[in-house]
């Protein structure tokens, strides 16, 4: 096989290139311009060696691969840790003895398990709310969430900071999930506050927080509210 055949072969295959270079070693060694473009060079023993450009490309590719792998590993570890903490939180919630104890446990898990400022449980009512729960006026949950059909909202939302009482000034971002408790359903809300502005953001998924909200719903229904 010669250079003319190789150049005119419309179905050029890697094996064809390999055979050609094997049969015609001088083709590559004698073309210094091509060697330069490929980032290769001939050493003193007339052996093709990797030049600085080729090594730089290999090093850059390795760094990119390592960076992506580290990011994936870090994300996987964070997800695993969050899931493990959530499972532990569920056990804590299910062990609640009454509504007041349930609200205390929500706040405890927010601080101790997730490193947040606070966690609260709220209920819309004119005043008949379990001890330790926040009172919200009818319609207030729709107003805070921004849509009667919206189930959750995450991000920076100053209008929700009042839910955290004395700790409101520490809150920079929130995660809110709507709840419907008892029958007929009464509108409730579980809220978590973070001291980090990026602790909760609008583009985050609300699955874990919503899962905790469902657990709080079912646990709260153990005991009636008159």
C-alpha cells in the first residue's frame, strides 16, 4: 500500500492507517511538519517520542477526567449522606409521642441532622393549633407559596422568615412544603430555614423535604386536634 492508495481510499479505517504506517515508516519520520502537528518528535535514536504539546494535551485530558470523577464521587457521597440522615430523621419523627413532641423533633432534626437554623410545623387556623406549632391565617400558605396548586418552594423568600420566630434573622434561604392533615383536610406547612443563601435554591429538587412532610402528615394524624 502506498500514499496514493491511502489518500484516495474514501473508506479510510484505522487499521488501514496502521498498516500503511507499518509498511512505510519513513512516511511519518520524514515529515517533520506532520510530526509537529501531531505533537510528536524524533529522539536521538530515531524513535518517535511524545513532545511537549502531546504531553500537555494528555495531562489536560487527565485533569478533566479526574475533576469530573471527583465531582461525581462528591455528589454521590453527599446524596448518600443526605439519604442516610433522612432515614434517621424518619425514625425520629415516628417516635413522637404527641403533636408538641413532633414539632420539637422536626426542629431538632433540622439543626442536629442537617445543620439548619430551624425546622417548624405550621397550621392554618384562627387559633386552634397544637402546642409548638406555628399559627397561620387561612390563605397564608397559598400566599407564601405563590400558587394554590404549588406543593413546595425553595430559595430566598423573606416573607417566610417570620415562621421561624426568634431565629428569623438568622435565616437566609428556606424550603417549604405544603401539607394536608386530618379529615376534612386542614392546610399545613413544614418549613426549614438555612443560614446559607445557597442552602436552598429554586433549582433544587424538593423530594427529600417533601418526603419528610409526608411523614409528618401521617404521624400528626395519630392524634386528633379538637
